[in-house]
């Protein structure tokens, strides 16, 4: 069996020798800095109420929000 199509002699593609080029052509890479933590603040002290349209998310008063913010900073989440 013989095919008439010829394989290209030069194969134009990006060379991946250096880290910059590998990073450029990488599919996806997520880091903590790519995430945004949803924060909803309530007036008052020691108050917490769920956000109905966002399961698992709560509105928090500032005194309850501080430990959450510290965790986010420690994890690198803006």
C-alpha cells in the first residue's frame, strides 16, 4: 500500500525548551490567587445569616469575619 500524501519536512511548532514557553502553552493552571472568596458583611456583633441563593455562604458581622479573612490570607486567596 502506498499513499500519495507527503509528511512535511519541517514541523512548525513551539519549542518548549525554556520554562517561559512551557508556561505559555500550558493548558490551565489554577492557583489560590485565581479564586475569589465571597464575603457579605452584616452590621452588628456576632451575627450570621445564610445567603439563600448561595448554599454554604453566609453574611457575617465584622467580628466573625476576621478569622475567615485571616484564613484566606494564609491560603493566598484574595
